[in-house]
DNA sequence: CTAGGGTTAG
C-alpha cells in the first residue's frame, strides 16, 4: 500500500491519524478504504498539527545558544526525528545557518537518508538564494547518495563561480558526474571565468580539461576565456594561435576583454605589428577597439619605455573624437611623470578637470608621486592635503607609502618619519614597502643606525623582509666601513631565506677591499663564482687592485683569470697596480704566469 | 543583474 513519502509512525502521527479517522467517520466516510493515505486536506491538517511544536522548536534553535544539549529533554525524540516534522522545521526556518545547524544535529542521531525532502528543500533554497558557501558545505556534508536536482547543481556552480569559490565547484562537478549528468557549456563557462577572476590558472585548465573530457566543445565565450587564460599565463603566442584557429573555424570571437589582453601581451613583448594586426582583426570582426583596448595600448607603451608613443596614441584618440576617461588620463599622467615630462602631466591634470572629471585616489597618487620624483615637494604636499580634504577620501597604506617614498627620495627624513608615525597613530599597519622605503631613505642620508632600527621593527611586526630590505643597509654599512655588521645582516638574510641580489655580494667584496681585507674579499668573490653569479667588471678591478696592493699576487692572478674568462678586460688603474706589484715583487714566475694568462686570452 | 583598464620600493 502506498504511503505518503515522509509518513513515519510516531505517537503524534498515530494520534493525528486517529483524530482524522474519527472526524471522517462521523461524516459517514469510510476511513478504512484509505486508512494510510492522506488527502491533501489531511496532509495540511497534519502539518498544522506540527506547526505549533515546530514553531516552538524553531524559536528555541533561534534563541537558545546551546539548544542541542537540552532539546531532547523538552520534546519526544519521535517528534524531533520525524521526517515530516523535520520538513516543517526546514520550511519554517528562514535563517539558513540555523537550518544547517539543525540538520547537523539531526545527523548526530539519525542518518540523513531518512530526510530526503528536507535535504532537497534546504539545498534548493540555499542555491536559489545564492548562498553558495552554505549550499556547498551542505552538499559536502550530506551522504553521497544524496542526489540534488541537476538544475540545482548547475545553479550552484554558477553562484559559487560568481562568488569566487571556484575550487568548490570541483565538488559539484564531480557530483554531477556521479549522477551521470553533463553540465552545459555555459555552466563550464561560468566556472572558467570564475577561475580567471580569482587568478587561478591551475583551476582554469583543470576545468577546461574536465569540459573536454565531458565531450563538450567550447563556444565563442569559451574561446575568449581561453585566450584570457593564456595571456594571464604569459603565453601570448599560444593565445594568438588559438584566436587564429578559432577565427579560421568560423567562430566569431567578440570578447573585447580577450582582445585587450592580447593587445596588452603583445605590447609587453614589444610586438607592435601584432598589436596593430589584432586591432585590424577586431575591426573586421565587428568588435571595434574600445576604451579598454586603447587603455591597454597606452599603458603597455608607457610600461615599456615607449611613453612618447603612448602619448601620441593618446593624442590621436582625442583628435579622432575619442574622449579619454579618468583611468586613461591617470595612466597617461603617470606615464608622462615617469618619462620626466611633468609639465605635460600637469597640463593633462588640468585638462581632465576641464573635461569634467575629478581626480580620484589613483590620479592623486600618480601625480603626487610624479611631483616628488621631480623634486616638487611643496606641490606634492599641497596635492596630498587637497586629496585628504576630499569627502570620498580614505587614507590607505599605499597613499602613505607614496608620501613616505617621496620624502625619502628628497632626503626629507624628518617628514618621512612624521608620516610613518602618523600611520601608527591612525592605527594603520605599515607594510614591507613602507619599511623598505624608510630603510632606504635612512641609508641614503647616512643614518644607518636608524635604518637598522627600522629593520628591527619590521621583524618585530612579523613582516617578511625582502631583498630590498637588506640591500640598502648592506650597501651603506659597507660604504661606511662597517663590513662586519653588513655580514651580520647578510647572515640574517640567509637565515630568513631571503635571496641576496647579485650586487649585494659585490657591496661586501667592495667593502672588504676598502678595509684592505683582500683575502676575505677573494673568498667572497670565489663564492659568488661558485654560485654562478656574474660580478661587474669594476668589482674585479677593485678586488685585483686590492689583492695586488696586499701582495697576494696568486689570488690576484686567479681573479684575473676568472675575469678574462668572463670576457672582461682589466681596467687601467688595476692593471697598473698589478704590474707595479709584479715588478716590485721580484717574482719572475708571477709575471710569467701573467703572460700565460694574457696569452691564453 | 551587465565585464574588462590605472597608483607605492626594488
């Protein structure tokens, strides 16, 4: 005999049934014909009966912090674990977290297999309300045989992807797989774009492989995402190759973001012929270059030391009636500042205001930075004050770093410190860039003690030092003849796993030579060479001169040998010093060996 | 609901 799907006997159920039967029998209805069936009306009444208790339970789980510990003593377990009752709770409960908690609690006592309707209802509701995280964790915590609706799973993938939880979509894809369903191309597309947004190439390609394994063929949208992914991975040529293939196959790509990324990528490679070709393709495919495309071109040119070209493109656009937007203005102002054309940058600053734009945080930042870099400290400070006075403005670490860097660059360490202290007072956390900038600033004005103190604070804060933390300190200490402390920092650097720059080795060699410690200098040189690093010619020069002056002719000749091996020639002062020593030193054999080395090269 | 672009050290 058929039973309603969630009917389970319990005391309350039995009572209800009895009441129903009594009611019906009074009306001359023969209950036994359908004794275990409920008409919709009966089901409604049964649910009505539950409503009171359900409401109470809902109230308790909403308001009592640790209801799990007491609820079984307040209500009969037959009620609480009755699937119909559970359905009630799930349907009444509007807070999904509480519903989830209730199901979790049920699960500690019963198998959730008994509650398919509750599970489906709750899952679908979470999906519909875009509660992707909760829906996903529910899916994970439910028994493997729980098979949600195909559409719900597809929707879940889409909302997870939108929320940047791309990794979590993998579970959902495998769930779909396990129920023998193939997601649509557009669902794959949403996951693919999600992976691009969170910059996870690994996930992107994993998803794409999955898509291929499902036997699906990507559409034009997929092609655009593939091009973007290749570009993001720096594989611009492969992106271009794909574009060609797709176009040849007759699929029309109109993803202007993909085109913009290609343009940007070829700008980076300085392949401007290709850039121009892509622009032609875009026009031919009815996907004319837009403000984003041109933005990538101008930015790409500026970033590659072709700012003048960028400025020319910018001018052409305006002449052709294209109105640059604020981002484009900002990019161009930054580009002009970085190529030393502060005057042109200032003109653009006024031009954008004339065009009705208001400089935003980015615009202020690049222009403040540009003014500092050109020594216009007063103007930079004025702009900073102006920016701080804007109602939209909220000071960020980056703004402060720009100020700190500007003051340091201009040797204004008092003002840099003031800015730095101001950050601390405002409760902002200076980052490694702030500290590195301060360290470099102190070193530049010879305040190495203060620089090392700053370094101590950086470590104290638990920030991770970078090569740029150590380089200026080691350089300054070596210049000041304090090589011992420099080597101390070097060791510290090694302990923290920070890879020194090539020049840092050289600072130490130069410092040692300056102190007349030629032997140690030679040891450092040997270790550099063992690490396959290429010292500058003048480092060899200095070391050889120092070795010679200390009478360490064997080492000097060995260094010379290495130097020639790298294709360098010895500078005149070092050569004179070496020859002088060889003659003075009555060491005939040494001069013979020098000849040997010279002949050998 | 409707993308994607710009800033600080080295």
